[in-house]
């Protein structure tokens, strides 16, 4: 598509998003009515200029406080007892944290009591990486700590870097998000909420593992935990590693093979790894691969205690700001969808930021610019959100200080071509479904019997108009396992017909053909209707183009079914149905992020 336009068209393209109205109940337009608020609504930020010379974004106005000397603090965790092993047996379980506080005139943080004007809210990042692949907890970490300290301590917040058990200077064992780890996190939250320097409000933020600890803290519940900001975080360990019974390659070894070494330093403290969770890690992963389930039938609670979302919804009473990359295939987007709507429907204050970046932060140039075609490349550089630090300041001011207007509880979503828009929830509540029976589509490559080295390529009818596929489309396909097998495995990739560009994918162990987490052993040669669901996606297909489905036995980093790698035959009749969840959104519904000088390519009008 040509990028050459008249000056008038360029002006209209930049102005139109600012004037966008409501097109359907899920599209939020117009922005905040509070004209006196220091931060304009996101639709009106295209003109803003931010400092972008560092690796992360900066608040537009620096705070007035200095940054005090870091404090090294050990927090006792009395909930760890003899039955837990590790430090429960050797005595004195504790977690370690580094703490930065603002320099407020007349405030002596070492005093036993402090006046109200000296008490500040605390923002914590909690994870396993201090001293293990990163700096210690007393040094501002480049992954997030320095961003938090330099942006928010001058605005009157404290910042804590906390090591989970078995990492950094925290003792006990590396419990990989188990109940022991949750107790350690809970103890840190309780301390940060009740310490003399605290105003009683704690927020937790982080990415990846550090984005999972906010969910762990929420699962435990605390009157002091007021907000969580999970970025690419896990709502549960098995929830991520297994999808419809299909296991990621790392699933079976995640505990002891990937993170277990964090608790082994070659010193006398290594004996503390002899704890319940660490021992269970040796069998829980391999057995879950074989069965695909959570092992409850054998009396194991290993996976159950590492599922956080259900308990968070029961025990937590704060707000949630979910941030996730739609091209994140390290922590897949199903950790954010449909969680956003579930939390919202349960009455929580929820905001979402969903860009076309990978396992990254919203503001990191180095990570965004390296994405390939079909994996976020087309959306760059519009992925970069230099206003993110301001966005967080607005969020923390309200939920930790009770200052300023309430942030808009919306979802900011970016499509695969770069366009940002605002939705009332995500995936949008009102969707139109386009359904194609496979008898309406055409086989253009391969055959219906799929082996470990073959695939089937199907072309469906092209679209007469621009089509926006959002959320989690489904593919319910008839599948027949081999006469020599009791299961099978399918992987489906959706690509753009004209370019072959990746749009989305789905995976399933056929023992879990009905969906959910309860599988069944199939009879040899049995036929089932596999109810596959695609991972979260937001893609735009131009008019006159269409999609192809490429069906194989496995893909991405998923391992085939342990039962068999025998051939699977798929049906291409009317009972195999592709259902595409769509919404109508045009260029008038898009907003331009700050610091972007070019219009969205899909919105350029050709001469």
C-alpha cells in the first residue's frame, strides 16, 4: 500500500482518532471529562513528547523528592514450619528485600513512630532473579527496578525489590510459585503494609515470573495489597504449561530443571532445598505430561496450589492492571484472556494494555524492534508506549494514595498492523461470528491423514470487506485417531492467504477434545470432534484477502501426545467448523500513541 498522501489526508488521519465517537457499546471514545487532569486521555496524547533517551519511559514531570539510601531488610516468615522442610526444619525462614524511600524533610525512617506526612505507599517487584542472573536486591535492576525507583520514588512512593524463597539472600527452598513461596510473598506484603514508614497501601508489579508474584500475593489476600500490575504473568503454572492437554517443552522440567538451581549455591544453605515442593517437582512435571491433568487423582496438590486465579478472585479486594504482549509466546496470551473479563465481571477494577510486542515491557525499543513479520514486526514502531510511566503514575496515585481522578477502566488494544484502539473490555463483549464449514473451504495442499512429517493446508472463502478477527476464534474439527493409538495431537496455524503471514495458532491433545482440563483415553480408531480454541489474537485481514489453515501434528514449542505419534485423520466436511470472532472497527476508532510521526499504513488513503 502506498504511503504517499496529501498533507490534508495526513492532518485528517491524526485528528480523526482524537475525535472518535462511539461505534457500538464496546468502543470507548471521547476520553475523560476531567479537563483539569494532568494526563490527557489516551486518545489525546499523540502530541505529547517524552524523554526517550533511556531504555525505559520517563514520567513527564519529575517528582520533588530525593531518593534515600537503600535499606537491606529481612522479613521473618513464621508460616514456614517443620512440616515444610527446608528452613522450616533448620529454623528462621525469611525473605530479603531492598527498599528505597523518598527523602522527605523531617522524616527519620529509623524512628519507631512517624507522622502521617512521612508515611508512603510501597510499590514492590518480587521475583527470583536478584543475585541469580541479575543484580542483587540492593541494586536497582535494569529489568524494572531502576524504572520504578527513578520514576516513582521522587513522587512519594517507596520501592521494594524482594527475593522469593531460595533466591537472592532469601533462605528456604526454591518453591516455584508453590504455597511456601506464596507465604513468603504474603509476609513481605504484610511487613510493607504495616511498617512505620508505610501508609498501609502496597502495590506489586513485574513481568514474567515477577509478573506472576502479583497473582500469588492476590491469592493469599491482604488488607494492605491495594493493586497488582501483572505483566506477562502466570495465573497458574499448569494453566500456562498445558493447553488443552498439550504440554510446552519446558513443562515437565520447569521446577527442578529450570529454576531449581537458583536455590543451590554450593554452601551450607543448600540443605534447605530439601522441602516438600522441591521433592514434588521431580514427579509432578513428568506425570502431568503423561496424564495431561493436575494429578488430583493420586492425592497430589502440587498443581492445585500453583493455580492462583481462583483464590485471587476469592481473597483479593484490590484493582488489577493487566499488561500482556499479544506476540508473547513465552507466557502465552491466554494468561490474560479471558482473565480480563472474568475479573471485570466479578466486580474488580480492571484495566488492560495489550500491544503487539513479545515477552517484553510496553516501552523497550530493543525488544520491540527485533520482532519478525507476523510476530509483531508489522506493528512496530507503533508498539512503543512512551506514555507508560505516566500511565502507571496515574494508576498508583489513585490506588495507592487515593489522589487524582480514577483511571479509565478500559482495555487499550493494538492490532497486528499497529493500530491502537480503546475497548470497554477485552475480548469485546459484543462480537460477530463468521462460521465456515470445511465443506465450504478447499484443500490446497497435503491430505486429510496427517503424519509426523506431513500437513494439510485449507483455504477458506476470501472476505469481501476488511475483517478484524479478535479474541479467541475456535476450530471444531472431526479427528480420527489411528487404529494403533488411543490419542493423537493436532496443531493448527492460521495464516494470511496472500502473504502466508502468521495470524494465530491452536493446539490440542485429542484426549482433551472436549476442552477443559479433564481428558479421556480414546479407543483405537475413535473419531471425536476436537473443540480447539486459538490463542488470543487481534488481526486485520484486508478486503479481497482471506486465511489458510495449516494442520499438522505439532508446532511452536508444544510436545506431541505421550500416548502416540501415530497418524491422525481430520474431517473436512460440514461438521468441522471454523468460527471467527470479529468486530467492526475502522480507522476512526484508532488513536495514535505519543512520539509517532507517521500515520498507520492501513489508514493511508491512496491517491
